[in-house]
């Protein structure tokens, strides 16, 4: 039986430079019951990283055993060097506790999550225009012109996935984009199939 006391898994994607990381940060700051998904990785921890907070650090053997046991909602092998993945057990435990889990991930990972966790709510953060996106990429001043062009080209590929998402939010004004995502989450909590205990009580005539 489902009810709105269970948390939601909210998958947020968007091209580089669109501001999805900032949107996620604001969501977490504004909502105490929102938590960010903690990924597992086989890379070595950095000196300021904490087990279970920044990542779950695994050996390659441990990670591959988890893959074999279907313990990830999604995972990726980065350049054959390190694995990264979203542990199913952690997400499900937090959802049962009533926490909404924010998972910021690329479009390929989001599609895999949709397959393994159909209840996930997928949100694509889009720029108001491609020219605005390019200006934001350049404005960051952290990459060469060549790198900016590569990210801009990749953005066009990622935008092709918009129709596969449940929602699209335009990040023109940050506070409005954050408010739009919060409204989506509130509405999803009110979906009938997530409130069968309430509807059954009403239909049964119970006080």
C-alpha cells in the first residue's frame, strides 16, 4: 500500500552550464526532508571526503559483485579506470524513511534509472535558449574555447532526450526554476496512486 509519507526519487538532468547543480543545492537548502543521493565509487577517497557522506568507497571487486547482484539503479565505468554508481539499497532506505532523494545525473544514467526504478520522477533542466547556455559556459571561465565548443555540441545531443522526461523546467531565473521543481515534487506526492491508503479510507466510508 502506498501513501504520501514515502519519499520520492527525483532525477535531475541537464546540459553542462544550465545550472542544475545550483538548482539542486537550493532545493536541499530549502527543504529539510530532501537528501542528495550518495554514489558508490572505486576511486580513492580524497583527504576531505567522508565515507557515506561524499561517496561509498568500494574496491573494484566489491563494486563488480554489486553489479552482479543488481544492487545499482545505474552505474558507469569511466574510461575503464573507475566505476561510479547509485546504490539501490541506500535510495530505498531513505525513501522508506520519508525523505525525497535528489539524484543529479546525466541523461544516459537517467534513462537507466527509469528502467530500474519506474517510480522515479524525472526532471530536465533546460536553458532559456542555446545562446544563453553558450554564454554561461563561456562566462564560467574555467575551460578553453575548444572545451566550451565540445560541451556546447554535447548539449544539443542531451536536449534530444527531453521528450523522455516527465517534466522540463527552464532555468531562466534561478528562484523560479527552484520553485517549479518544488511544485513538481509537491504535485507528485498528491498523485492518487501514491495515496491509496487515503482514497481507500474515503471510498470505504471510514472516518
